[in-house]
């Protein structure tokens, strides 16, 4: 399995990293919080940790720490526009339920 | 389904705790809202992809209020109830507003600020601005998918307190939490300076719809310092429209036109001006309500000619700001162009010629202020990366000063100084042989310490014994980028030093700051009287001590009669000095000064003789 980006997500991530001026890729993860137990983490990555799992997608490095991996393995990160709002969306096959807002979930 | 943005490492927000912050450029002609998305500042557009929101509000007869393009379309139909350029009325009285006679509104002159009679009742400029801000808030909340934590709103550097307060009030009325008001040129510098990271002196030339600001900024090691500002709060792109409007009236030989036609021709004038940015000549066509036709061609040569004095008018404040900063045009490393009106080729050329270089315009001049405000808002809302040593640009809301003799406040850093700032002032001892000095740091606008807020007290010890007034104690007030004040007192001869750190804004709410400011204004004359009295009392005390010290040293120079006269004058002064009759104190001081004049002359002669004893003329001349 792997964690991947859609082409649209990869384009936006590359653009953001270029404008930011530094970073080796992005880090995806989960943390325990939120109304449904877990929440996504989406951050720029400046350095890889030794235990990180590193995936390559559309030429971009996607870093995931081993504790997060079981919860998001198989996830595809997409970039979406909804009306005026736009941003990244986790298409995660592991989730059983999520809160109405989609920011937190259970597996 | 919420859409996520990329955070800085370690900064992922917990669900439902995103700190959504926006920067708002509340402009005379157009307003914008911007935010930082995944680390990138972007302007938020409306459903049709238009970034600008025309700062136009239409009040309809059925109670509907329209803002933006919809309202702009009503300008020529219902000019009386369509408010444009409301920013010009913010915190202004009728007399302060230029071209008021050619405006199609029904003004009501109320104290402090004009109001406009509309079909929906009397509206204050604050309420009208709030309608614009509310439209931007709704747009931002739709685009960000949640409630806003706060907003940074930009204002011209020239805005006075009434205008700034009016802007803040409008934001509150619109349901916005104002993180900070930011000067427009400073916002532009944030957008440019940090993105490009180039050090040096920069001029920010901001010609918006209704205001002109010139700011001289110094960028070094990522730190912005405002060296000087200047401008004209009643000069902008609208004035160029007005020149074209007048030219149309003159060329078409129109008699005074109706409000409806005036509005139509003003719109045509603006369109012609904008067309000339990329073209050599602009057609002007209009059909008036009188069935007259206007069919003219405005060439860029004619436009340059009729607007020449306006272009020149911007260079005056520019020269002055440079002079204030002690700089020449060639010291300026880059000129930042802000405001849609800087697109006019004659402006670009005049500014380029003056500074001897091509002005910078690689960011959209309409958006640059909003983008800078968004970057600032993002940081103020707490979305900053760890170790990001960003400098918050801010002004000091209330003056910072020291207590001096007699419980008077000596202001060291005046309010509205931008931070970081450092100011030093020298103080001296009040009594002979004084070896320590108590320093009392206060904040406020009032003249007496008892009316200000006490921030800290500390002591400087180890002053070598000297006569009163001889010691030189340099007190330095320094406010760093986080608003932290440190006060250092240093005795200049021995180098003895004492320092203290305080957080001046701690615990003061906006309302308290406002109340303290108001207090300062309303008590100004009262305070001036009390200050003069205290000063007289302090001066009297100093005089008595000086006389007594002289009497101790040189009593033999006086006859018994003279001595008795001086003692009587001292007693008289001591009797009146604690009262509140300043004239009596001044009179008694005069008496004592006269009584001791001869004594002082004799002391002077004596010390000159001592100094000259045993020396010959040639030694003195060498």
C-alpha cells in the first residue's frame, strides 16, 4: 500500500513549496483528538525522521510516521474546490465514520 | 467535508480550531480581503472570480442593501442613495471634505462626522463602511469554511485618531474582531519586503482612489523601520476622474447637470482614465437625461496635460518625506507602487524620473496591501512557524514617559510611534551630592503622573557626588517588536547602570486605551494649568536650595542687612510656593532673584579672581 497524491494535489503542493522557498516534501499523519477520535495532520516537511516511511508521488516526497501509517495507508490526497472554499481532502479507505465536518474520524 | 490547508511543521491545528484570519484593504474605491492558504497569501475572489469589491453601497427603498458591483450599477440610476468613496467621510466633518458641492448626497452635518440622508434613513460613514466590511466577512467565511478568528484592517498612514477609531468601530459593527489596524504602506512593505527579502531603503508610493501616502522605509535583516511618512489624505485617483469630468463638461459645453448625469459622466471619466493606461486615446460617449449627446475623444497627451498638477502634487510630499528621513532620491533602493492609480503611465514615469529608477510593480498594485495585511493577520492569529523570528509592526497606543520632579510626566516615546523604537533623554540630579535617583515609568497622555498609569519603578544608585544639575543620567526607553519595554538609566561619568523590563500594553483593553486617550484630550487645558503650577513649584524649590547652598559657602560676602533681606525673600517664597497661586510664586521668585543678584555677581567675581590668581596675561591667552 502507499499514500499518494492526485495530480491536482501534487500541482498545488509543488506550487506551495516553491513559494515557501524550502521543504523536502509534505508530511501526512494523524493525531488523536477531535470529536471522532482522530484528526489529520498535513504539514510541510523540512527534514525526514529516520523512522519515517517515504513515498514518492508525482515527483514529490510524502512522509508518514510509522504510528500514523496504519490509519491512513491507501489514502489519496486530493485538492478540491467547493464554492469559494478550496483545499486538500484525504480520501482514506480506512475510515468507518467521520464527524460532519470531515476533520476528524474513527477507523 | 472540510478542506485542509498545509501547515508549518508541528503547527497542524486541532479539528474545529483553525485560526482563520484575514487581511482587509478597506479602500476608497475598491476593497479586498485576503488570507494565507498553505503558507501563501491569496486574495479571496467572489463567486464570479472577481477579486475587488467596489466600495459602493446602495440603500434600496424596499430596505434591501447592496454592496459592490450591484451597488455600482445603481450609481447612475439612484445616485442619492448610492454611496461611493465613503472612506473620505470617515471621521470627517463637512468642512474637511473636498469637492463636497459636486457630490450627489444629502449631507447632514452632525457633530464630529457628517452623515448621509438615504431612503433607509440617516447613515453614518461608520455604518456604511460596516456594510462593506460585512460583505467581505461573508465572502471570507464562505471561502475559508468557518468563523473568522480576526482581521487586520489597513488604514492610510495619514489617518488621525478619529478616522482610525471610526474604522475600528465599523469593523466591530460588521462582526469582525480587529486584530490590528495596519498602515497601508507598511502592509505593502510586508508583502514585498518579505517575499523579495532585499535589504535597503525603500519608498512606498501609494496612490489609491482617495488618498496619497508616501512612506520611506528601511529594510534590514528582515526588520522594517519607518523612517518618514507623508502624503495627502485628499488626493487620489478620484481627483484624476474629476479632472476628466470637468474636461468633459467644458468640452461638451454642458450647463450644470443633474445628479444623475453627473454620476454617469463621472463613471465615463473613470472608464476613459482606465482605458488610457493601455491605449493612446479613449472615446467618451454618453446620452444625458436632457437628450444631449456627449461624444468626445480624450488623448493621453490631453489627459497628461489636465492631470499634470495632480501628478506634481504627489511629488511635494515625496520630497518632504525624503528630507525628513535625511535622504536623497538616489539613496532609495527601490520604489514600491501601490494603488490602482499608479497604473497610469504618467505616474510611473514621474515617479521613475524623480527617483532615477524604474518603480517596482511586480505585485498587483491593487492587491499588495491586502496581501501584506493577510500575512500580518495570519501571524497575529498565532499561525506562525516555530523559530520564525517575525517582527510585529505596531504602534504604541499611549505615550511612555518618566516622572520628573513635582509629579510631572516627561514623555519619552510619544504615542503612535512605530515599534521597535528606542528614545533616550538626559536627566540630571536635583540636589547637591545626590547619589541615587528613583525612576518611575508611566504610560498615558496626561501631564500629571497621578493621572497616568504607573508601569514600573526602579532606582539608579552610585551617582558620584556632584552639584545639582551636573550629573548626566541618560535614560533610554526601548520597545522591542513584541511590545516589551525596557528602560535603562546610565550615569554617563561612572557608567553605573540600572534597567527594568515591563510590558506596557499588558492588561489594557482597547476600551481602556480609548478612555485614557479621551481623558487626555478633555483635560488638556486643565492639565496645562496644573503643569505650569507644578513647574513653578519645582523651580521655586530649586531656587531656594541654590540660594541656601550659596549662603552656606559664601555668607561673608554679604552684609547683615543684605542677608536679612535675602532670608526674608526666601521665607516669603516658602510661604507661597505650596499654594496654587502661580502668580504669587512667580512674584516671590522674582523678588528672591532680584535680592540675590548682587550676591551672585560678587560670588562670580570672587571665583574669577581665584581662578586668575598667580597667572599672567600670556598664560591666559595661550
